[in-house]
């Protein structure tokens, strides 16, 4: 401010912005003559924050030099200044760091009394195994150190993997060491001994044997293990009136029922995309999921590489409602609603001379003509694949079209079912729930899976096994759940038994326990 501006501010223009200072002036707490004299002795521009600073008010000077207001909790004691506080803090941090550098307890490495044959400490070993994956089995090579699996790769000699893996196989070794895995036997959530479970299972088995297994039900997912299938069959032989139910939420029943509709029985379809020049996928992500997708992806990619002047690339058409790995790889992709895929399949069958008709969207008409012409020009070297979530009618149409085009035996072939006991999973679960509601189930053994979480909401599976407060009883007298984690189903079951990982077991221990009774 200039000097005359400063005088104006002191003489009265301050009242617009500082009512408190104006009151002080009115009260006469400031000596204006002294302030003016002080200003006249100054040269150059002068700045101040308040009138108290200009007048040199002692209270303002004290407040200015205090870091904290009076009575503040963090106000320093007179006996400790800032320098001493920093010294104490540095010392505290130093001692805290030293506490983490202490010597760990001594541990002794005990050598093998009889070292396993072929094992050299520090040198990895490899063994071949198979990972169950829905209705598929992935051949793997597992690297292990001193008996502990550490890395997984595909087995080049296994027909289902051809040396490749997927993300689920790679992550499965982490699941082996998951600290949240169930490790003990529990009853109503309380840890119990294995011997107590064995005694309880034998008592239940004795009751079931007296009734020939009436009231005994087993619920599993898809079973492809011959060992586990043989153990289940031995239980069904021991308890003739027992029933085996299956539920797999991520696999549709359309594939099984479509084969049954077309051939009269369940069959397994194996594709050979390496030999197909033209491929049509009807809502099937056969390169990214489903049985055999690892092998299919490898064979398909081989035809995408031109290693010689006579090599030709295959051509992939995809009709699907949702983008997928296969759709992203396609040469031509047609987005259609899931409900319109069946109409497209019927229209294609009519174009190829199989009869029938169907109305499809106008945008798909040109697509349909091009595909039908391309398939007819490549008879015996074409392939149609239907998605697992499509209804049985679509799968039956695809079987009929492949047969009409002469693809059977070249780009695909059929085998006996890979599943030990193929069934309609939705109907199987519906039958189990109906028997529970009718009071026909006394003992329910659930091997793997989490039906309380992933069963259809209409079934309300949780109410089928949890305690009914209104009736003051449980719908099922005995419930046993075998799984790798204590999940939603385990919380509602009487017994929960920790399931072994596929890398550390051949079959289920609980089945052997029940059978031994």
C-alpha cells in the first residue's frame, strides 16, 4: 500500500472489511498517533495482515510465534522442545526396526531316513497326471520339488491337451496351497476328529443297509474318473434302493439330450477342426471353453499358418449372441439373439435340403445364402458345432446337417460317453428336490459342488437341507458334504469333510469310509 492509502485505511476505510478492527478503534485500544508516526518512519511498500500487526499488539505477536493455540492437546510441554521430540521419535523408530531384525528360531532340516528312489534334493521331478475339468480331462505334466507340485504344463503326449493348458489348470496349483482350504472334519461347524466321523458314518451305513439303501441319495457333479465311478457303483450295489443324482451348473443339458434325440442314446462328439476347410459355430465357444477346447484351439491354429505354397487357410463363421473367444477369431461373425440361433439352424437345414422352414431376421438372409453355398462346396471338409447352452433341437439339427454334408468320419466322429453316468442334470436335481419334499430322503451325501449357491433359484435347495424352525426338524436327517472349501452348502450340512486336491489323491476317502461299513 502507499502511505496515503495506509492512512485512509486507518482513518476509517477499514470498516468495510474488518468490523473487529473498527470496534477496536472505536474502543480506543489502538494509539492512532503512534501508528501514523510509525508509518511515516517507514519507506517503500509496507504490508500487514491485521491492524494488530501494524500497531505491534503484544497479544498478536505472541499468537504469531505460537505453533499451536492455547489449551491444544498437542501443545508442547516446557520440558520437551521440538529437537528433543525428534530425538525420541528417531530412537523409537530405530528400536522398532531392530525388533524385526531379530534372529529367527533355529530350525533343523531332518534328512530322509530312506530317501525316495530317483529324488535329488533341489532337483525337480516331473510326473504326468490328468486334471478333471467338467466333462473333460486335461493331460498335464507337473513339476514338483521334494514331492510338492510347483508348476503345471500341458502334456504333449495327451490327446486332450497336446502340450497346452488353460488358465484353470495353471491356477490349480495355487488352489492346492490355498490357506482357506478345508483341512479338518467339522460337525455343525465345530472341528471333530476323523475317528468320530468314521463312527458316525458307520452307524448311518448300518441303518441304510437294514433298509437296502432306501432313503439314501448321492449328489455329485460330472464324474469322469473311472476310480470314483467304480466306488459309487459299489455303493449302489451295496444299497440297491439308493439313487445317484448329478448337478453341474456350468454345463448345459442340450449336448447330451441333442445326441439322444438324434441317435436314441447318449454319445460323445469329437471334432477335428484341423481337417475342416469351413467351420460354422452356432453359439459355441469351442476354442475357449467346453470339452476338448484346448486341443481344438491348437488344431484350428495350425490351419491358420501357411507354411507352403499349397497350404490353404480354413474359414470360420460364427453366429452368437455374446462375444466370445471363438467369435473374436472368426472371419465372419453374425450377432443374433440366443432365441434366434435355433431359427437360423432350421433355416440352414431347409437350405441344405433337409426340409422345414424358419423365418429369420432380414440381415441374416444374405449371410444364410453365403454359408449354405460355402458348406455345399466343401462337403466332407466342413464342420458345424452347436453351443452347450443351446437346446437339444439345435444339437439334433447340427448332427443331421453334418451327416448330410458327409462330415462324419472326417471332421468329426462319435464315441461312447466320457461321463461315467450321463444324465439330464436339471431333471436329476429336480427329482432329488421332489424326493426331499416328499420325505423320502434320510441321508444325503454331496460329493463336491455347492448346490446351495449354484442350484436354480426355483428349487430353493437351501431350504431342502437346513433346519426348519416351523416344523422343528430338518427335511433330511443326515447330510454329509465333501468339498475343498467350507462354503454355503457346508454351512447347512451336518458333517463337512475336507476334499483332497486332484494333485494329491486318486479318489474320495469318504466313499471308502461309508463302503467299509
